[in-house]
C-alpha cells in the first residue's frame, strides 16, 4: 500500500511539475511530455519582380551633305549632262533661287 501511495504521489508531482513548466497551456487531465510545440510562421511570398523596359535614347545623326555635280566643259549638271571629260566638280547646293529647278543625281562611277 505504501508503494502505491508513493507512486501516486510521484505521478501527481510529475503532473503538477509539467503543468508549472508549461503554465501557458491548459491541462485537462492528460500527461504532457516534452517541450513546447513550435510551429513555423507562415511563409511570406514575395510578389514577382516588375521589369520596366526603357526605350533607347534617340541618336541624332547629322545627314550627310548632298552635292550636285557640275561639268564646266558642258556647262551643265548631272544627269542633264551624262559624261564630263574634264571631270565632275562637286557643288554644294545653294538657296533655291540660285539653284536649278531640279537637284541632279550623283554621276555614275
């Protein structure tokens, strides 16, 4: 009888000790063995990255100068004069009042 009373007291002491160790939990008459149960917090999912496409910077390209070709021997411009034995002279087009009515094309090579 002394043995069963001692075991009962030991069991009650264990139950009380486990209840004190985890005072934040409620005890409903079961036996609590082990440490506190830890549950990981829910995972945080980051939103997908946002990519902003940039347009390339505009590049200013200066147009190449246009020339007219004049033949001094024939006293005319290409394409009105098809060949020039002395060679063609490059002429920078002037204002429309000083220039011929139609701009000539480059001479054949």
